[in-house]
């Protein structure tokens, strides 16, 4: 790797990192969003992206430049930074998206990588094959083979160029999760620099966030933790928290511009149509200076420019919020909140929690107290880790596991706090057992606490256990083995 990616702070699978882009001479903090700039239609000046939005990275399409009679020679002579009037780092895509849309393109991986290098791209991309979701395994596997050959070729071209241009190794495999993991392992050993997860746009457009979550998790399983991961074509702020919690570091967004063209207004809870808004739920400069009605009655160009600006503001604001949540250790609370914006996003969140053991690997061992704010919290990595720990604790004699006070008649009294379950009293003040729970708990938290009781009982088959509880639901009590004596308190 000629670029360096260093991770700084973690929360669940999310991290704050620094990606060094040597050709541009910049180090970019991640998670980062790369606005998509179309060389022909610039809804917002790239210079403004840099100055107003502090965006140090953008992505443009080298294939469009390569095929353009107007721009090709210009970009070859003056370079892509001058052409776009942008001083930050520029990543270039290869035409793979056009390949997916139109079935063929007029350029090879070798040609487009050399062209990207020639025009001064800071991060280049080979021609991967974006296999759509739900195709048969044979097709997905055959196309992945081609993508892998092109990644190998890209590695050779990069070496020949002796240049500092970073090169991406896109990860394909359609909805076949084992192929995604295999693709990720291959990409990880390629020596290339950035790892985009490809062909998820059709899934994002259909709100199939559960599938996206499975695909990202499958990919992460094949990559080292120091690999920067880009979620290709993901730019809606409603899903950033989820994608970051899964371990994505880079996003690119054409959504801000495409949606603006159709009078659509992005929010962290979804997309609204301008005509349906009476008030702007945002305090960006556009929304403070105008009412929805004012913008609606403007000419199409002004309307599009203003909406695109709002869309970018809300997008970058959410990214900062996500980064702050990582620093504060409450990213999963933010994911939880965002998941309430759409049922399909809730599916994505629940799928994320299916991979809680993966998140646990990078989740810090200590943070501020967990806020238990929904039934989903029972499946957080902290709970998983606590149950793992219970498997290794040995305890002897007659043990009372109690939601109430200690009882001298027993060898030991442990505390019990749903959703974690039992733990020795000495751990009371240690994270995550400092959890703040509501008084009216959900059933799954009791069930999870009962699972903790089962774990400690199974780990200590010679020990006798009594559980003293306040009104646990039957669904939790039914889980307990016969050898645990149950007493109702209160
Ligand atoms: N943009 C959105 N999806 C993709 C993809 O799968 N590959 C490439 N190269 N670009 C994309
Ligand atoms: Zn706004």
C-alpha cells in the first residue's frame, strides 16, 4: 500500500481514520463523502465544494472524460484538477457503471488506468464488472473472476507507473455473500489501496438495507481492519450511521444533485418532495434564508442549485454527527434513531445486529454508559461480549443472582441487570454494566438477561443457582434450565 490508512477511534464497526492520498499531498479524515462531479453538468462548482463544504475529496468519471470530444484533449493537457478547478484530491471511476447500464464500454482496464494517471487522478479505478443483485451463482462467480483479473492487472500497471496514484480494488460478487468474502480476501492481498464495495446501487435504490448490511459484513470479514472501505454509490444521509457502524469509511454521492433535479429534499429520515413541505426542518443557509414556497416558485435552475446546496449541507452535517458519535461512543444509539426513519432501514439495523460478533472485535472495551433505548439494544456487541465473558467466569457454592439486595444465606450474591444478565457485584461500576435502562423494559431485554443466566449456569455445572427477579415475563423464565431455582421479588 502506498497510501496509508490509519484508524484512530472506534465505535462498533465504525472508525475515524486518516487516509493519506500522496499524489494530492493531502490526508483526509474518514468517514468521508466524495461528492460526484459530472464533468459536463456541474450543479455546484467544485471550488465551492472545497471552500464552502470543506470537501477535500471528490469523485469524477474518467470514462466520460475519455469519451468526450470536447474535454478529452483539454484534460490531457491541463489535468483534471485544473479542468474542474478543484484543489483537493480527485478520485476517478472507470466506466464500470456505464458498463452496468449499457452493457459495454469502449475502454480496457489498462487504457483507462493509464488515462487516469495521465490526467493527474489521485485515486484510480480499474474496470470492474458490477454484477447486479440476485443473479445466479455461476454468473456472479464468472464475472468476479474477470474483476479479479483486472485487479491483478491494475496491480501491475500501478507498479509500472511508479507513481503515487492510489488504485482501488473493487469488490463484487452480487448477493452471494461467500463470493463477497472471497473477493475481499483477494482484493486485500492485491497490494492496492482502497476497497470499494460495488454494485450496491440497485439495492440502495430499492431500500434493501438488510442486503447491503449483509454484503458489507461479508466483505469486512475478508479484509484487514486497516483496509479503507468505500461504499460505491451510497450518498443518502439516512444510511450513513448504519454503513459506518458496519465499517464503511468512504461514500460517494450523486444523490445531492440527482435528487435536486427532481425537486427532492434530503433529510436524515428520508427524502421529501419540495411541494409536500410546509416548513424546512433544517437550519442550513438555504433553509434559513428561504421557505419551501419561495423555492418552489423559483426558476428551475435556481431551485436545483438551492436544493443541491441544502442536500449537501444535510449530508455533510450527518457525516460530522456520525464522527462525533464515534468519538463519544454512541454510534449505535444514532443508528437506532435513524432506523426509525424507515421500516427497511430498521431491517438494515437488525441485520447489522446479526453481525454483532463482528462489531465486537473493534468495539472499545470502555465508553460512557450505554443508553438502552430500544429492544434492539439487547443485541448490541456489549451484551454479546458480556455473555462471552460469563462463559469464562467460574463460581462455586450456592449463588444468588438477584435484582434485589444481597442475601447472607448464599455463598455469593450477584447482581442481575437486563439485557446483560448476571455479574459479580464487583463489576457493578465497570462498563458496560453501568448501562442506563428505562423502567419499562422490553421483553427481549429480559430474554437476553435469561440467556446470560443460562450461560453462567452452563459454565458452572456443579454450582447451584437461584434467580430472584422482579416480574420477568414468562418468555424469559421459560428459557432457564430446571436446575436454576426461580424466586419472584417484591
Ligand atoms: N459506481 C457505483 N457502483 C459501482 C461499481 O460497482 N463499480 C464502479 N467502478 N463504480 C461504481
Ligand atoms: Zn437545509
